[in-house]
C-alpha cells in the first residue's frame, strides 16, 4: 500500500530539480497564506461584516417601528435617519411586487445579509440586490400595501480592509516567488551546465574551458568532473601516441621482411609468407583504427542521405538496394559515421549476396537499417560480436584478414553519438543491423 502510494506521489511530482526546489519554496508560502487568509476571514472579516450587517438591519427595523407610530412626523424621521445614520428610504406602493431574489450563495455579503434579514423580518418579507449599484445596496422590506426601499452604502455592510489585506498578502508573496525563481535558476544553472558538459564529453565532442560555478557542492562536483575529463583525455592521447610509435616501429621490420621474401626462390613459400605479412599489416591497421581517438574531429551538420549514396557509389554493386528518405540531416562527426557505415556494409557484403539499406526519421530519432540474405548470427551471439577481437566460427565463415573489430568500432561510434545499435533477423532470413541516432 505504502509502496503504491509512494509511486503515485513520485509520478505526480516534477522530475526537474528546478521545479522541485520551487515546489519546496512555494508550497509553504502558499499554505501559510491560506491559513492566514482563513483565520482572517473567519475571525475578522466575516465577524466584522456580520456585526455591521446586524447593526444595519436593527436600524432598519427601528426605522420601520418609528414609521408605524403615527405620533411621529414621517418627514422628520426620514431626515434624522438620512443625516445621522446615512440611511435613505422611501415608501413605494406596489402590492404586486415579487419578493423573490437571486440567491448568490458564493457572495459572503449576500449570505450575511440574507441571514440577518431572515432572522429579523421572516422569509418572503424582504428583497435585496447587491449588484445593481456599484456603491449602494438596494434593500426592500414589505410594508402595508407596498414596500420600503432602502439604498444603503456598501461600506455599511462590508469592511474595506479585506481588499487591502488581500493586496498586502498577495503582492509580497508573488514578489517572494519571483525572487525565489531568480535564485533557484542561478542555483540550478551550474548543474545544467555540468550535465551538458558531461553529455558532450560522453559523445566525444570537444569541450571549451569548463569553469565550475554555483554552490560549494556543485563546484566540487564540477572540479572533479574536469579532473576526470583531463585524465581520460591524457590517457587517450598517451594510448594513441604509444600505438602510433608501435605502428611506426612494426612497419619497418615488415618492410624488410617483404624485401627479403622477394629473394626467396620458392614461389609457393614466397606467396604464403607474403599473405602472412599482408595479414599482419591489415591487423595492425585495424588495431590503430580501433584505438584512434575521435576527440579531434568536431561535430558538423551534414546530409546523411547524400553520404550513404556516396558510400554506395564507391562499392559499384548492383546487389545493394536503397530505401532512403530524402534530405535527412544529422549533426555529428562525418568521418566517424562514414567509417561506421563502411564497416557494417563490408560485413554484410562479405557474407551475403543481397543487401538492403533503409534510412528513416521521426521527431526524435533517425533510423538506419542494413539487411542481408547471409547466414546470419545466432541470437546467443548478438551481444558478444560487439566485443573487441571477438570472432565466431559458426553461422558465418571466418576471414583471415579480420580480427573481430568491425562491429565493435561501429558500436563505439554510434554510442559516442548518443545512439544505439541492435542486431536482429532480417526479412531475407539473414542479419539485420538497426542503428538509432538522436536527432
């Protein structure tokens, strides 16, 4: 029960830190305002309005009693109440007047006035309207063959302090919420910048000089991230430099071996040794390609549809069919995307006769699908083939020139762009490679 309730609350609450912090600040202020407002209206405004209304109704009742007494001069009574009580009235002869009025239950003034008039003059003996006049209230009391009409100033039954109180309690609260918005925005901006920098670094993009800011905890997290980023870049640079040195050192003896092989008279032996040396050079090139750093290349906006068409033209293979959405643009590292598509196509062409390439796009992602009619890969090996240097001997023939890095390189490139790559069975009973990239 508690777990379900906790889950519902989590779903209702905002996910953003900014709005959660704003909720923490705003809710207590609003609750305090609500409590103070309820206490004010209950203890002050409603009670004050009730007392003022009761005094007015008593004055009206006293006036009617005096008006009934023939010993008093009616004009003199009217003048006295008009001057000293600010209560103006007149007698109207109208036996057919309808004393039914519109019951505005949502109006505190109407509710209080109705209650007091009912307790003094009984039901169906009075009528009132608080909306016809802006500053006056029209009250009519049944009297003999007509009614007595009172035009009472509105401030006789309601306190003007309610509006002032509402103004003073609302405006400062809005000002405090606006100030809170500014401060919270300044506090959450460093977290957003840190997250954006981490996202760019995770995708392999170049980050400008990152400067931590904000609270001490956020600054510390920013400094630690910057140190980690620099350590990773230094490690990648050292690895690239080391492998470049190894490549240079190994190519020299391989060149000497090629020269020495040319002097071997046994042609069959010379051919086998040449194939081994060529295989070693290809393996060395794949090692360097796998370990090369992608941080040097910057993102650019390019037409992915044109890029795939250019890649397919170089293959000059009629067995490759295309289903490409026109003018699909993508912001990324063009050379790395080209390398990824080449690796996937080489892998498909090597083991299949027919290959189909699809390119689609929606609001959030773009999709590249490469299908072939080859022998495919067992489902149990879908995850393993993305591991570096992993090769399988069943389902597809193994190649001497391959060291098991093609799919691994393609996967690293796609994930460095924030995407994903999956394998499945194709419609041609071969292998289907699905690539998802964020727009």
